[in-house]
C-alpha cells in the first residue's frame, strides 16, 4: 500500500506517493474549482478539474516498472453524490488469455479526487460503482489511459 507524503518535493508544490514513482499537486482551476495534477517522475500525466458536468469517475491509469517491481496507478474524480467516498471497487486486470485480477482500495485526495495504487502491471482498470455500473480504461505506460 502507499501513502501520500506530507512533505512536498522541494520547489515543485508536488507531494509524492511514497514507494511509487508518482506524485500529485493540488491547485485551483477557473471559477475556484479544485484541480489535480498527476506526475510520473517529472512528466505531467494528467490534469483533472472537479466538475459536475463530466459524468466519468475514472480518468486514467498508468503503469511503471522499475528494478523488477511493477505498480499501476488509477485516478479519477469523485462522481455526483460521492460524498461518502471513492468508487466502490477498483479492479486492475492483466492478460488476455490468462487473466489475473486484483481489487484495490481507492483513497480520496483533496476532497474531490481519488487515487488507487496496485502491485503488478495492469492492462485495464475497471471502476464499479455502488449501483453496479462499470467504467473501464486501458492502462498507459506514457500518459493518460485511453477510455474504452
């Protein structure tokens, strides 16, 4: 499991997810809306702005392999009426013929977003909502996951 550091990376405004290659920065977008920046090393992977206009909760996913250790990160925005917390279930899936699945717990960040890290390299991520609906995206090694 990972934790968000309380110590910012000096001079960046970013906070690392300890034990992972990722970091985040919270900020403000237009009209005072909360924004989340997701970084992989020094590369900006995504900027997410809290908005009631976009119904998707799952925004993207990224995987990283270093020193034989594989990790996958998924992130998104809390949906309408999600005051209770992040998605009900986040499932990381790998493989086509021999599929492996790993469920992981998401954590709320900044009151409007969620992050979820799982051990292993994922190929797809699925978010199952309390009403049983599912959102999916492919995991990307370079940037934002492709919706699908």
